[in-house]
C-alpha cells in the first residue's frame, strides 16, 4: 500500500517540477522579445543615415564610400542630367562649362534622378569637391530642392589645396532648413583611415 502511495506522490512531484520548468523556459523569450522590440524602436527613432556626394575625379566618391561603410549609411551619387566631360572641367578654359557656372552662381545644373525614401533619413552627409573655394553649383540644385527639416546635415569636401572655407555655411543658407553641422575638408586621396579619425571626434 505504502509503495503504491509513494509511487503516486513521486509522479505528482515530477509533474509539478516539469510544469515549473516549462513555465520558466517559456517566460524567458518574452523578456527577450521586449528587449529586441525596444532596440528596434530606438533604432527607428534615430532614423537612417544618408551619404550624398558629387564627385568628378573620384576623390569625393572615395571618402563618401568610406563614410557609408563606417556609418552603415545609404550611398547616393548626385549625377548631372548632362554629364560633365573632361572639357567641361577644364578650369583653365574660360569657355568651359565649370568656369561659366563659377562665374554665374545662379546657374543650377539639372540632376538625374532623386533620393528614394528621403523622409526616412535623419542624418545626411553631403560631400563635394571644392571649386574656386566653394561647392559646385550642382550642390545648390540639390539642397534647394530638398527639405532638411528634422535632419542633421554634415557637409564634407575634398581638395588638394583649398580650405573648406564658407562652402558648408553657404549651402546651409541656400537650403534654409535642417540642423547643419560644422563641415570637414579632406585632402585629395583621403580614404577610410581619415574618415575613421574624423568620426571619432
């Protein structure tokens, strides 16, 4: 009799322990899901990063690619509807396209295409080569045709000799919207190492 009673008690105890173990194992993922959801919510609140650039020789493109790699941002190249040729970029020819644009700041070269899902980006890097101490006219086409409200905008430029100067602040004035930050000038040939150093500051 006692043996049968003990067997029944052991079975009941095993069932209780098993139920507790199952409850503990199923409760843990719920907390994990909440943490994951919170992380996703935080990332969504911060928004995405966009790295916009215009490059005619490849120097600015190299820096932009490194920036996109380091920040996890989306890369977008500003392309002229009428591509610039080598003759267009002959700064020593007063009749070249680039010189004419420099002499007439009101010229706004047309841009091919546009940024997809513009509203989803909260941080926007804008890169360009320095032409005569300023951003090329095509950059003004871009900033004047986009609303930067609610976005942090960080300009960067490349040049072998010219300084960053007022190029970034002039773009900010033209844009009229956005939280524009202090810009950075990279020397010609700069790449991933220089970008990493900049982002650490």
